[in-house]
C-alpha cells in the first residue's frame, strides 16, 4: 500500500463533501481524522450552521450503512438499541434491531434526550457491542457516531455526563460562515440541493485499510513526552478540577498519527499535536465554577496550557 494512501483517501472524501459544504476544510479534516482513528465526534453549535448536513455528507461520501436518529425528550433507550418482542407466529421472543446497528449513526441534537437515553450509547461507543437482556451483540465495523448538540444554554437541553463526553474523540464547533462563504452558499443552493447529487467515493474496506495504515505513522519519543507534558499540566492546573485521563492522552496520540497521515506524512510533528489539542482535550476537562461563570471556555484554557509547554525540536522522521 502506498505511503500516501490515507492522504489520497482523505482528499477524495474532503472534495466530495465540499460539493455541498462551503469552506470548513479544517472541520472536515478533523472529521476524517476521527473516522480513521475509530473515534466519535461531537459537533456543537447554534442551530442552522450546517452540522447535520456535514454529518450526512460525510456518511454519503462513504459506501456504508447510515442511520439518523432525532433525539427528543421522549426518546427511549430501546428506540436506539432495539427490543425483544414476542413473535406469536414463532411462539418465541425475537430481537428487532434498533438504528444503532449501522456503520455511521447520526445522533441529531443528542442533548435534547434524557440522560438515561444518552447513556444507552456508552457501551456501543467504547466497546462496539451492545448487551440486551443478557445477550451481547457485536456492532459492524466501522462504527462511528456523529452527535450534534445545541449550546447547553438553549431551552430544553440536558447536559452530557462526563462519561459520555469522554467517549467522543473530538468536540468541534462549525462556526458561522464568512460573508464570502455565505454568498457562495446562496449561489450553490438557490436552484438546487447539491447533497442529492453526491455519490460515495470510497468503500468500507478503504476505511478499514486506512484504520490499519495510520498506525504505522512514527511518533518520536520526544513527541510522546510532549503529549504527556500537556496532559500532566491539565492535572496540575489551578483552573481545572478534573484533568485529562489516560484515555484522553491515547486519543491525542492516535489523532496526531491519523492527522499526520491525511497530510501525507509518515511521522508526527509538534504542530500536529498543538493543532489537535483543543479539539481532543477541551471536552475532557472540568473547569472551576468561577471560570465558567466568567465565561472562560475549556477550549481557551487548553490553548493556554499548550502555549506554555516547551515545544521539542528534533528530526521527527528519525526512528
């Protein structure tokens, strides 16, 4: 397999999505990085910024099974996982699979569902399986959850628990388009919806191959120590009550490998780590209440921590 296999795959997916989404190449790259690592993504922003369209465009760019669930306060865990029902014809119980049995699941407005329903995703997101009525069901690979949420200040939302947030590899904000991007959106959508015309550009096997290939990206010992120094600082920082766990540290390491791969490199550089830190770490820390009241975000705290840590200088391609 060629050295730039993952980069070419990412390029094809990115260009396909950008037939629908104007700009946002950095957000798209973060999404592709996540699906290659095998993590999950939480998209948070105000309604109408394109979160759902981006998620659906990514799913349509890959020839995989895709299901969308609109999360509401009355959604039950069994509406996601499925149920055992009594089949009168067979005189026995039959399991009817829920929408979670898919490759890409779009959990739309996840924080509108109750914590009980949100927690029904925990096992599947971490272990890629479901335990229902004493029976364990394996999920198909790849299994990728894209969850969207509106800011917690919005009426009728429930905060995601820390255990749920920690299951997401990245938390990303779409942000508003620029004026020029808004003009292009008008021109692109004024006559038709380009989403209806895009086709898949890769298969399940392509994604599974990329998941194996990115692990060959070299991470220098100094880079590994750089990651650990950042993580350690979150545990000792006066502004943070709960720092990054070992799972969060591994998430940053693997994300850096996959991001380097989609950029066409077979080794990680400090800039990869520095760029990814706010997206991989910001939802895994808990700030002191006084900072939250003052409107200081976890994203900005992580950026401050990264800027304080000394960046190592080596030949990063040397093994």
